[in-house]
C-alpha cells in the first residue's frame, strides 16, 4: 500500500467512505488530516454563524470576539487589525457593531489617552458561553477518551498547526 505523506497532492480529493475506516499509513496521511480538519472547521463554523446570526453580527465579528477573549492582555484596534488581517476601516466597522450589540467596550486606560483597549463585556461573555456550551461539552466528552500523553500530542499538533497557519498569507496579500 502506497503511503500518503507530505508530498500528497490529493488533499483536496473527496474522502473514501466519508473519511472513516482508513487503516495504517492511510489513517495518518495528508488526505485523512485534510478531511478531518475541514470537517471540524465546518462544524465550528456552523456554530459561529448561528451565534453571529442570533446576535446580528458577522462571522468576522465573532472572530474578533474570540481574539479579544483569547488575548493575554487587552487588545488594541491595531493589534486586532493585524490579527484578523483586515483594513483599519473594516476593523472600525466590526468594533462599532460589537459595541452597539453590547459585546465589547472601548476603554482609554493607559497614560497615553490615544491608546484604546478592547474589553469583552461580562454579560456578553456569559451569552457566548451559553451558546457555545455544547461545543465545550463535546470537547470534554472527547477529551475523556484520551489519556494525558495522547492529549499532549493532540495539543502540540494543534498548536503547531495554528502557528504555521498564522504565517500563511493568501495570494495577493
């Protein structure tokens, strides 16, 4: 059986039998990863779009909320712009929508009054947690099926995927 490795150019091919039932090298080949990553991305996007629709937001607005939530320190609009890869105008429109909807507040809390920090409003955070609770519950159920060593590998894989993906730019950017 031929092994599909990093040189596999069939990552875009449809999965055999829905991507399930692969054995040996096929189970860890590039196509198997591509199928499962696309599938997980689609399921998470479905939840994100439902949240956005319920709150009168765009999917990009939800990405901005996640970035604000996950940041180790308060984000500025400029750092959010860099993170999302948007123009200044698009970030301003996004922040305006989020502020009007009650999800964030802009605060001038540094000695330099020109600096604006973005904060996720606690009541809005509670609403987001309620909406995404099923995702957290599914994650907890699946995590329970793995031991600590396996989880360590999974987290390392996801962290390295995210790090590498953060360096990839679309053509023309």
